[in-house]
C-alpha cells in the first residue's frame, strides 16, 4: 500500500509542476524548458521536505525524488531538506545550476502552507539564489493544497476499511 501511495504522490508532484505551464521535451535526457524570447530556459526542480534526524525518513525523500524523476523523465530534479540533514536547499539549488539550470522551481513536500512554506523555504531559497546570481526561482503551492490529495486520502482510508 505504501508503494501505491508513493506512486500517487509522485503523480501529484508531476501534476503540480506541469500546472505551472512547463512542457516536457521527448528525448532521452529531458529538460524542463520554457520559451523565453529567442532562448530557452532549463528548469531545475527541487523537492523539499522538512528534514529529519532519522536517516530512513531522509532516504524516503531521495526515493520519492528518484521515482518522480523517472516518471516525469526530467533530468534536473534534486531532493532537499529544510533543516537537520543534507542536502540543504542551498546544496540542491547549486546542483541544479551546476547541471545547467537557468531557473529553479521548488516544490514544498508539505501538507499545508504553514510557517516553513511561507517563511522558511522562501528565506532559504533567497539565500541560495544570492549564491547563484542570475538564476531565478519560483515556489509552487505545497502538496497538501492540491485537490488530488483528497483522492489519496479516500484511497488510503478505503483500502483500510475494505481490508
């Protein structure tokens, strides 16, 4: 059941990223690209969670990002933790830039738009952007704000009831 929920979360991440208007190129190594006048932007994606002292919790985000990267066929997707563990947002931002990103999109893997999403992540992204001049960023709504989360809740509860 955890595998099913993980796949649904990956699909939700994809829906949110694509709802921003990015189009996916069909090729072996895919980059998110936006037409910007005569040039194209390469978009790196950071999926950020709170971070944990428990290694297995942090490994779960790595697995989620790896699965999302495979599903979406995007080449620039990096995990990050807001605190307590590496990679940090600054590290993930730098990795995106080192791989050619000209813009970064941050997806908060959080259920609500609380203080971490409204204050912590924007501050950390601003600091990371200052270390990478000329590489702008955007922050999506957190996972929990997407209406498909209700489907995940219904699916999970229904499976438990009918087990």
